[in-house]
């Protein structure tokens, strides 16, 4: 409920601090005293439109602070928690308006947007007046109110849960369809890519192994080429070229030919030169023989070393071709060579998942059908309860309308089945409260009633029946008694008191019958000080309250008869 209201520099109100209690609080005063300013000020704190004209003359800004004390389970606390705002035992709403018309909003001194302030205010207060109705006139609230009245809140929650489940399954099914369609579009590419990689058969760490093997083979080829070149020097393939061994043999043959020439007997006898020459030739031939043997040994060793390498140039070519093929595949698929085996596994899984996706889609389709059936079953139970509750609500409202000068009025609960595209968490039908205030009229929306007084009294009738089902625990009625008097005004006061048994009610009234019903009475008056008008509010009790009600009965001149009538009203209340 509203526990306190502080107003600073709003139009005629310079400074005002009010405390409020539970029950029915009535505000009375002469026309023009500023009762509407009080409600406008509270509206600012609740997120109503702000204008610079609301700032009191001579002030730079106006401010209004409203403090509420809702119960722990009140929806306002859950709303604040959803917004990331903590709330204590009390919730403070504050609005500051500059003379230029700019405004700032605060919840518990934390800056917030005006829209957020307005949404929170709607959970705390409902205003029913001749020019403004918040709450019951909004058709969006009618289904929930009817469900609460009919005790169908549990059925409504079941419908909402069935709806959420159905939607979740449908979304899952749609996602599965999209994934399957995308996979089907890629099927040819997947098949080609998988076949290509499968033929390549990349192995883990193959690139490193191939690179090392290629380096080893390249080194071996270089060694073999060097050995072959050396062996070619010893054994030239061109017959026209003489290798070292042939040259040595030719040298030996030349020396041998010289030795076979016979010297003359006379020369041999004359000197020992022949013996020395023979020895020299023998030494040369021996050296040549050794050199020839060394060359032959070197040739044999070179041939053995070359044979030991056993290098096949095709091996190097194959290793390089394999390495280039792996790297080309990696570039094509924009992965590293090391990731190719994993890519192949992924392609195989994606192709295999097509069949699995088709089976899963069939399962999801069956689940969606079952979820829809469960939702429709729950919605049908809710619709049945709503139809029964609607008839009871119509009878209950009709009983309240006659005493409020609506003898010919007809209140109707309209329940309209919706197309499936309109289904939602609220069920499969739309609920609206309609009213016809005169005979022969077609019932229409509550907000289209022409008379403001009629609207206020109609809202009162609805609140008598539905107040305990609304989240707002503070109701404000602005001149709900306009245009009525006597028994009708008494009926209005009696019903306001009944509503106030369950929720806090504030009512601005000109009716003494209504004022006498208040558990607290506040008088709004205009005063003049230093040439400026100001609005002040004073609580009334005892004799002061009797005088105010007598004034409301008699006018400017209060008679003893008016005082006696005031005593009667207070006594009856």
C-alpha cells in the first residue's frame, strides 16, 4: 500500500508530507482547492507525463516521492528483481521535473527510465477517475482477472506451461528442419570431399614424417651422385677417354716395349749401364703395378659404396608428390595438414548424421503433435472454467450495478475463440469485459462509456467484485460520486468501504455520504500567504470532521440541521 507521499513545489503545493493508512481515505474540499493537484502529483511518481508547467512559480524544479510497503510476495518485488534492482521492506518511487519540462525518475534512489517507473507504478496503484482509468479498462488484464475470479489460476498456469513446452518443441523441430535442409544441400559436396580425402587417406603426423624422409632421401641422392661422379672419373664411359687404370696400363706397356729392344753385345760388355737401366725399369713397372692395383681397389670400393646406398630416385619423387598432395588438400579445406584426419572424420560424421537427423526430425514431429494436443486439452479445460466463471461474474456485477444507478445496464463477459495463429500462453480465446449502460445498446468496451461519472461507478462495481484479484493494493477513485446523490451516493460509499476491507482505497469526493465512510479524512484547502496561493492538507477527526461533512451537506452556511445530518451519516458509517 501507499504509506507516504512527499510533494515539493508542484503548482500550488509548496511543501507537503502525508502519511497514509490502510482502509478508506477520503479527500474533501471546495472546488479549486487543489485535490486534483494531489492526484497529479502522485501520478508523476507513478510515471505519468511530466510538464514544466507543473513546477511551482519561483521554483527551479518540482519533486514527488511516493513510498509503498507491498507484501513480500507482491509482483512488484519480482518485477524489480527481473530488472536487477533490489527492494527492501519499502519501495520508493521519486520523480523530479525541471521548469524546462525535463524529468528524472528514481526507484529507491537508483536512476531508471520513466517507462520502467510507469510499469512498476501500474503494479502498485490503480487509478479510476472521470478522465483516466488505469487497470480494468485494459482488455489485456481481463482474462487473468476472470481466471482469478473463477479460481482458474492453476489451470491458466498449466496452459502457459503447455504452451511454452509446445513452442519449445516447435522451435526445436524448426531448427532440426533447417539443419537437415542445409545438410541435404551440402550432401553432394560432402560426398565428394569425403571420397577425395578418403582416397588421400591422411595419417596423423604424416607431414612431419614425409618432410623428414624427403630430407634423408635428398641427402642420399646427393651422396650417390658424388660417388657416381668419382667412379666415372676412374671408369669413363667414353671409350675415347682413358681412365687412370688404362693410362697406367699403357704406361707399363710402353716401358715393357723399350725393355724388349736388345742392346748391342759390345755396349753391354763395355759398361754396367744396362744392369742399372733394367733395375730402374723394374722399379717403375712395380710402382705402376701398385698404382693400378690401388686404382682397381678404389674402383671396387666406390662401386661397393654406391651399391650400399641403393638410392631409388623414384622414392624421393613419390615422397614429394605425397607431401604436395597433402598440403594442397589442406589449403583447399583451409586447415593444416595435421587437421586433415580430423576433417575426414568430421565429414564422415556429417554424412552419417543425415540419416540420424531424419529420424530425429520424425521424433520431434511426433513430440510436437503430442505437445499441441496437450496444450489444446489444457486450454479446453481453462475455456470451460472461463465460461462458467464469466456467467458468475456477470451475475455478481449485475448485483452491484443497480444500487449504483445502473438499473438498465448490462455487463457482459465476451469470450471469443481465436484462430490457431492467435493462440498463446493465455489460452485459445480472447476475453473482454463489455458494458451497455442503456437499454437497446450493443455492449461495448469499458473505456468507451461516454460519461466519466458512469465510468467511475462502473469501475467501483467491478472493483467490489474483483479488487482482491488485482496485484495493485492501492486504488484511487477520483470523484466516483459525480452526478449522483442520496441513495446512490450512499451505495457508492458503502461499496468503497467494502473494497477498502481488502485493499487501500483513496477517494476524492464531494459526497457527504461517501466522506462519512472514510476511516481517515483529509481536507484539502487553499490558503493565501504573502500574496501567493498554496494548497494545504489537514487530517480531520472528531468535531472538525463533523463540521466538514456538515459543510458538504449545507454549503457555505452550516446549520444545526446539517450538523445533525452529519452526525447521522457518521453514526450510520
